[in-house]
C-alpha cells in the first residue's frame, strides 16, 4: 500500500522552477531517499508533503487522502513527522516536553516513555536540550517525530551538522531505529553514499524533475542517463561500436544490449584491474590513497583517461606502465 503519492507536482518561486511535474510513490514501511545536487528541489518536495508549501499544480496524497492540490489538509492533520537539519528543539522545554509537543495534553506520559526507550534515551526526560550531546538531541528530534505515530517521517539532511567522524555511526543508528519501528521514511540528502547505503529505493532529482526511481543497485549499475551515472559514483565512459550484442572498445569487447551503432559504455572504476607491465597500454598518471582503497588515473596512448579503484594492498607507483583488465559486470550503454 502507498503511504505517499505525488502526482505531477510543480512549484515555482517567481521565475525559478523548483519542481517540474514530479511524481513519486512511497510504499508503506519503505525507506526512500531523495537524492540530488543543491537546488534540485528535494527540500521543496519535502515541504510540500509536510504542508509547509502548497504546490502550483498536481496532487499529494497521504494514506489515501488528498492533502494538497485538489484539496488541502493543514500540516498538523497530515500525520507527518519531520526531523529538521537543526533539530528545531524548544530550548526552554525538557526532553519529555519536547517529545510530547504534538501529543494530547493529558495521558501522553506512557507514549513519551515508549519513544524515549525506542531511541535509546530512557531516563533523560527531565533534561534540557543544552544538556545533551548533538547525537542525543538528534534522537530527541526523532522521538518527537515518532511520538504521534505518523504515517511517514520526513528527514531533511538530518546529519549535515554532525561531525564527519560520527556521521556514519549516527546515521546507521537512526536508520536502525526507524526500521525497528516499521516507519515509512523519506530522506532528503545530497550525499550519494548515504542514499545508496540507507535506502530501499532512491529517487534521483535534477533541476526540479525526478529522473530515476530505483533500488540503489539498479541506480548505480543501470543509470537512466549519463548525468545520473556520473552523479551516483565515479564513472568511466568508453567510446564503443555496438554490434550484435557486443560493444567493441579500446579495452576489448563486452556484452551489451541495444541497437547497433556508435555509443558510449559505462565501466565503473572498481571493474578495472591493473597489471604492472612494461609493455602495457596504460600509464599511471595519478593516485589517490584513501585507506581502504586507491583510485588510480590511467592514460592511454589515444588520449583516453580512465579511473581504476583497487584495494589498498595493490599498490602501483606513479609513472608505472600497466595493462588493464575489466572484470565482468553490468555494462550500461548511452547514445
């Protein structure tokens, strides 16, 4: 069953097109990431779902009810929980009072205790926000969003202000809490790694449009276009001649689907292996050591530049001649 449905939603701010005919369905219990560069319309879409903005065209439905477009439902009646970038906690209220903010005035104590237990903050209800760590404040914001038992929780880049050294652990922790609660989640992020790591499906946005909605695996290996391929990860594009289901490139022939003719094929850097060989066709012209792996830049005699991502125990010196081998893997074709 669908929790949220957006049908042909558009939004302008003066001459700026924020959303252009955007459609998206988020299923019950699903974790979906809205991924795209700054200014692509991600946060505008989130705010329209929450009721903080009204669309110029199109409909928004939550749990089968139209809440924007042909009908309007106020934000507090949409059964939506939201976690903001800065958490938006009330500094003069205790943790328990912050969590209870959207609940009935009487009889809310058991529910507050339950969600504080769920987010790992039992016994901290009497503290004020300034007495908590950044991670604890984030969990309070999540508890407040979960307390009214919303149909969906909206996360607006909730880890953007967290120290990079703590970000991965905190995002995994919060994602685990949300999955344990069985909550439907829509996350806004510009971080490709974050979207691919956390989401069941990723909605990739560009210039107000949703260009692809797919599983992380399909988005990475079968991007809708060249821009999508480059945005979600490092990419090599090789000129190719496609004939009879085989793409002939400077690195050999690969199985590939599509009509015969000139094209480009996508080969991800992790599929390109290097073998030191004085007579090899490639010259290592760049090397970026990243701890768990190394990204090499290799120049071919015809001017082609390629990236190769190898484990950090496969060290190749700058200036080395290498032979390139491509492991079997998904090959996407672009015209």
